[in-house]
C-alpha cells in the first residue's frame, strides 16, 4: 500500500535477491552484532570492502529524495573521508567523526563512497 518508499520495496527486493544463509555454528550463545547501520531507510549501504588498514563503504540514496543520514559502525574508526568510485580519497573529502557516526548528505540517487581508516 502507498508509494514504493512506504511499502519498503527496496528492502524486500534485497531480501529476495540476497537471502540470509544459515551457517552451522557452535551451540554457544553469542550477542547480536552488526558492523554498520544507516539512520535513513532512503539510504542503502550497498557494499563494504576490506582493504589493508581500512574499509571502503558505498552507499546510495534510493528514494529520489534529499536526505541527511548517519553512518554508524562498531569498527574502530580513526578517520573517514569521501573517495571517488576508484576508491581514491577526494581532495577536501575528510568527514568529521561525531558521536552519532559520520554525517552524510544525499541528493536524489546520489552514490557516495566512504573510506574508513581503522585504528590499529
């Protein structure tokens, strides 16, 4: 019902095309854990790629809206910066690390690549 944004079509499509796979594990209890979260349902975290001492995260705005979203992570981040699609840091692309995470501004359908340098 409603618009595709209200109906959660993008999330349902990801759930259909990339279902969770069950992996056998020990019977020991473990806490739920997620490496990343994004504060807006309009922003999709598409990929996160490991690099030596860093992670590159690619996100996009999927609802055709202008939105501010917070990227949060449980990883030990030392520095965050915008980078291009070739994953090269952008000039003047440094992003401040705040208590809520990294603040990202999106225009309709904008793709952002973020280089997250890890603390050692």
